[in-house]
């Protein structure tokens, strides 16, 4: 959805798409610093006709502090949440963590079983930036976190998309989002898929691309490239390496025992979602 919205003539998304700015303790606390630390840093590429700014930091849904900070800075901020069955979402989420080197256990069942140990600070991958990302049961508490968002921001400033609807009719879902954020329909009629289940060929190459040595980090170390041109060339080389190292792989199916455990874990959260959205989502449990 963010990719589609970013193509709209009056909408501009942050670079990177998920800056997670408001979950950082370094986030500016006053509006004057916000222009420098947030707008200029993540939206410097936006043209003047792009009067709607957006970003895709999923972490905000899970952070009460981040939501309160956003609302202090911009009381008119609007929130778009796309929800998926926790069982399907967590498998996809686990694959994503593997790809970005936050996770190092390839089997989802094993990663799920490690949650208690990891909560104690054990078996954390050296490349994981935040151990909380590995608490899959907490990530799946979508009902509770959506309820928190509604309580903080107000239901009228939140637009919820059920992933099932997005897949079955992306055009109608897209137009509803445009109406919610006050953007005119740009006539988009083609909605190609933009993401699949991605894996890497080589872990060491993925680590080089995702966690480059300090020597190549521009603007921080004395041997870093000084010119924008050199930084741009490095960025392009990095993207080419990442593209070559990326492969698409089918999502493994959950076995019945694992699915039953997830269903028992998230049944109450799915029921809460049904109540919040006034929509029957029991098929997420019964499928």
C-alpha cells in the first residue's frame, strides 16, 4: 500500500520507508527541532506538490510513547493499520526478520519456542537490534494494540485495512485510503504485487549489505566517501548486491500442532479485533 501511495502525485513517503523515528529516544521533543531532525532528514527528496507526507513504521502501533509523541507534535496525524491473521502474519514476519538479520533461527517453530529464553536475554542473535522484535506472541497481540491506538488517537483518525480485503480488491481498498487522508483519486488501476517471501543466498553477503563495515558509512568515519556522488555509487552497488543475493521462496505451511498452538494463543485477540471492527473474523481461527 505504501508503494502505491508513494506514486500518487500529491503524496510522498519517507526515505527510508520505515524510519521508526518516534520510537527513538533521540526523537525531537519540540516542533522547531522536528523540522531539522525529521522533515529534512526523511523528506528532503519530496517536491513542493507533495503536500501529504507518510511513512510506514509498523513499530508505532506497539509503542504508546511513540503514539503520544506523534499526537503531541501533530494532533491532526492520521493512522493507517493493515491487519492480517496473526498466524499468517507471524510466519511472514519471521521470514522478514531472517532476511534483515534480526533473526538467526530459520525454523519458525523453533524461534517461537525460544521466546522465554530470549526474554531473559539468552540466544539473542548478535545482529538483532532489539530483542523485543523476537517476542512473536507479543507482536501478534493485534487486538490489544489496535485498542490502544483507538484510545489514544480516536477511532475517527484511524483507518483499518483487513489484509483479506486488500488482496481481493486492492483498487477499492486504495481508494478508501485516499478518501481517508483527503487525497484525490489519481486513477490508478494497476496494482502489481511488490513483495514476496524473500530469502538470501549467502548470509555473509547479506550481512555485508545490511551491516556494512564502518569504513563505508558516509559522514561518520574519516575514511568514508565525502562526495554525494561516491555515496550514491556505493548505494547503487549495495542495492545490486542485495538484488543478486535475494531469492523468492515459498512460505512453508504450518503443521497442525503449531497452528493449534497459535490459534489458542491468539483466539482472544482475534475476538477483540472482531469487536473493535464490528466484523466477524472467526474464519481466521477456523481456517
